[in-house]
């Protein structure tokens, strides 16, 4: 099956399953399976999917049609300019949460020395990591009652130093 055909079939499948933004989800999952960017999909519509790629795409679409968030399927979510690892063990960082970072930046102003921050219920670590990025000299403590969440937060911290 060619990329264009696979993409069109996926949009129809996700539409029938009442998945919001079926075109965006179909493209995102195909890009994930092929490890490519959006431009590649449209520059090579005639490219044939291998049987492995087709199987993996079919499996990803089935999960999405069942209601599994695309971020849990791909294992990634962008937050504050960082690519974060996410699993069902953590909540998916929301764009609205970036408003919290913006508010802290506004409230803190230019006084950035000796800042101490506690991120309770850190999950993926998105808030602590974004604040660490903005306040490199701050003392930041990220905690969570979930050991699985802490593993994800540690992995994200290691990836983003």
C-alpha cells in the first residue's frame, strides 16, 4: 500500500471511530511509524509501505481508534520546547500547563537568585524541567508518590540535562 492510500484509509478509519482531528492523528502516527517528518509524507505519496510498517501502522491506528491518546502510542509529548517521554504512568503534559511556567516567569521577574521550587506530583517532570531550563541556578525538588512516574521524570531529566 502506498503512503497516500494508507493515509487516506487511516483518516477514514479514525473518522468512523469518531477520533478528534483524524487527519492530524493519521499523519502523526504514520510519521511515528516511518520516523519521518510531515514533508516526507507529502513528498513521497507513492512510496510503498513495507509489510512491517503497514502492520505497525495498523496496530497504532487500532490503539488510537480505541481511545488511547496518540502521545501514549508514540511515547512522546512536546512541552516548553522539550521532547518529553510519556507513558500511561504519567499524565500527558498539556499546553495549558505552559501558562504556569509563564506565570512563574512573570511573578519572579528579574530576581532569579536563590530560587527554591518544589514540584509535588511531578509526573513526567515537565514543570520542574521547564523551570530548571528558565532558572538554571534554582534549587528544584520534584516529587511523586508513583515510582513509575519518578522513573519517567528521571529519564526526562537525564535527556534534558
